[in-house]
C-alpha cells in the first residue's frame, strides 16, 4: 500500500500548532473533494494539494481546545496573547 506524500504547507500556516513537537500538516478539503476523499478509492491523493491562504482566517484560541470535555463554541473564540 502506498502512502501519499503530503503537500508543502502554505507559508501562512507556519505558526499553526506552534510549540508542538509532533510533525504534521493540516489537510483542508474543498466541498468538491469530500465524496472522493471519503470513498473506497485506495489512494485519493490528488485532493492533497495546498489550500489557498486567501479564504482562510486564523486567530489565537485558548488551550481549552486540547481537552475533549471542553465541548462548547467558546473554545474557538479569539483570545488575547500575552507578551512573553
């Protein structure tokens, strides 16, 4: 079984998951790719392409997101970052 090679991340995502030691990339699918990605096809790797930065928005959120029991909409509300 082959493993798809992930695309290079968009430079605007370089601070995403900042501080984590594990390597990984985000995969953002367009709605047109949903069915194919979830199909039984053995290697649907062509949807694994860089997602354009223009439609994305990013903001800092609380570390509360790291605990499954914090399951409410407030975990993705923007927070103020403290100066280090």
